[in-house]
C-alpha cells in the first residue's frame, strides 16, 4: 500500500501534481513552488535526505502498482517521540479508502518500528475529507490552531487529531 518515495517516482508524482493542481491547491500551500519536474526531483532528494537523517518519512500511496498520492511523517520529533502525518491523493483516487489504509500503515510503522509515543494529524477545519481520515482511524480531536496555514490568499485554522501508543485518554 505504501513504500518509501524513490527517485524513479518523479515523473509519476509530477504528473499527478500537475494534473491535479487545481484540486490540490484548495488545501495544499506548496503548489506554486512545484512548477516543474525539476521541483519534484528536488522534493524527492530532500525527502530522502530527511529520511536518512531520521527527521521524516515520505511514502507514495500505491494501489495496483500505480502511485495515487503521497503519505508521510512530514516531521518526526525525537525529543517527544512524536510523528506528524500529512497526505494528498489524486482527485480520481478519492473515496476508495486509499489514504485511510496508507495512514494505518504509517501508524503501524510509527508505533511498532519507530517507537513513537504519539502521532498527530493536522487538517484544515473545512477539509472534511482529511478530517474524516483521522476520525476513521480513531484519532481524538484535541484542539484547534488558529491561522495555522496561509493558503495563497487566506489563513485556515487546523484541527489537531492525536493518537497515543498506550492510551487514548487525555
């Protein structure tokens, strides 16, 4: 379902980003900085370096040997043993449970292989699709960050979801 991003994924990821640019731009702030295959290659190189440094883990979402999007621990905080999950998927791949399955795999890696104590998912308050992923996975809504992200011409608030390894009680 997921695997670590590779340099050979650049063409397919670029194609997905470019084809889904309008769709993805609603919730992702980086589309204006990814305007060529060169930018995608740079992203992959930086992602693999960050993985080697144990700071993140960027994976591709796979189904039938085809890449449909990206799911990652975009940040790993070793000091508190926390991982922060982010994801995006092509518009035509939505509604198939691929992101939920990918996040479940990341969660398993985080708790069982990386020894994380907690995992968080931050989603824009109005991004109901992303919020439903966290809710389906049993994450607890723990708060809101006001003006958490600048999306081209406006701020959005983020809802914080969290799951702890040993306890779901906060």
